[in-house]
C-alpha cells in the first residue's frame, strides 16, 4: 500500500487534541456567501445568538465575545486587559499552559507568582491558600482547566474557592474542556472563561471565545494605566460592540459560520449527553491502554476526558512511531512538547473525534504500528477497547 494513500481528506483520521475532526456540515457552513458584517443585521443577530449559546456551554450568563484569532489570543487579551504594571498574579502552573500564562503576565508588566506542581498531579485549594497567605496582595489568578500536553484536568471549582473568599479575579483557560467537560462558570464563580473553536467544539481553528463578568469589566474600567494594545483591548469590544453594535475590527465571517454549525450539532446532541460520551470513551480508552501494559501519564484523579496522555514505552522512537502510524495507517496521534517532549503520546478524543468508530480505527492502527515497531503489547488495544462498548 502506498504511503501516500492516506493523504486524502476522506481517509485520514485526525486523533490529536486540537485541531480536531471537522464535521462535513461544519465544512459546508464555511462555504456560505460572504456578507458585510458591519452592515448586515442578520449577521449581527447570528453573532449575538451564537455568543448566547456559547455562554450556555460555559455555564454563564455573563457577556460572551468571539474574537478573530486562535485560542491564545483570548488568553493574552484577558491578561493584557486586566493586568497592570506591578500587579501580582497567581499562576496555577502544574502544566505547560499554566506556566505560559506567566509570560503574558510579564508582557503586561505584572509579576507572576507561580504555584508550581508536577505535571501529572492536580493542585488543590489548600495549595492555593498557602500561596495567598504568603502574597496577600495578589490581585488576579490564572488557572488552566484542561492541560492538553499532559492530559490533566484541574479541579477548578476547588481551586477557585480561596480566590472568591478574597475577591481575587480569576481567568480560566477552558479551551480544551468546553463541550467535553463540565464548565460551570457562574456556579464556580469564574470571572473570565477562555475557549477556542478547534478543540471539543470541532470547528476550524481561528476563533477565540471569552466570557467576561461584571467584576472583570469594572476592573478594566478602573485601571490606573491604559491598556497598551488595540487588538487585545477588551474594553474596545464593550464600548463598540456591546454598547453600540459596532465591531472593533472585521470578524472572521466564514469561521463564525462554521462555529455556528458546530454549536448547532452539539446543541442537538445535548451538552450533558456530549459530556457523558466523552467520559465513557475516555474511560474505555484508558482501560484499553492499561490492559495492553501501557502507563497513563496523569494520576487517576487527574485524567481529562477530552485527551489521554500515556507514557511512551522505553526504546520506542517517538517521531518514527507516529510518522509510521500516519503514513502507513492514516491515523495521526500527537506527541507532546516542553518537559514532556518524547515522553508521552496523546490521543485526542474530543468533539467529533470522540465517537466509537474513530477510536476503533485508532486502536486497530495503533496495534498494527506497534507490531511493525516491535513494541510488545500485553493484549490488543483494539480488543480491549471494543470489549467495553
């Protein structure tokens, strides 16, 4: 079989933790005729309605915006808009993106105070409490809900309690959890929730999602210094779009049409059903890997339901194994980066990828690639997974 035979869009299978498989209905939505978003009232209505439905997925009644840019745009815009020079910001940093928040804080002139921890373990409110006692002047905190590089899910509801008690604003990166995990922004008391189009929502990359509480708006309004950006300045969105129905810049029309279609698909299934689907398939995936003698990376109480990270067996070359899996079997699996580069593999079972038929094909390909690589498995991952369906 030619190594190029799996290069077609029809045959290849993307099982990475974002970007994810995009449903054909979503692809078709991108082909809708372009309108002038600054003049078309129908587009205004679509944008407002989509923001409202995204708020439901985040569990919030707060203002929601869709920004034109990949998910990191939301993270940086939240920090740039809220952090002032000299502000101390608690960064919950038991993962790659948790540590990365600190870089945005420094760009804004703030001082990141890191609550560090092993990448395979969750942190708790007790850990947060200790840092707050040492730094009572912390004004803001950042938390990552799902750390995709390590497959870890932080207990946001627990971590945020000591913040609420002190009136500390919170920014939560829920990019890889919205649509696949429970996100209850208002119940948990989150001030800013961040999302993206290309993860469990299974739309194309290119859009950042952000919900903003009244307290967060007030903090921006009462800043001592101006926000040093235009594109990242969320106050522009409040003053122009929310107050006057004028976009600060031209929205990514086709990407918004695609996201609208993707949210329609998720809404039709029902959020609770989607979350349960992700949970069941994540459990079955982890059980199948364990049955084959492979080690799940995060601790059992820390594993996410949208991505599974597992340790690369000793003696197996990371890049060559994944390249063979893709070229010979048409299935793409992710490695990791930073501290976990060449140490873990990651299966993205999120959004459109989180369906039994996709994981059955993944495990069939994985077994075949393992045989080619001389990687002994205690049992077939395909057999172990199928037995749980």
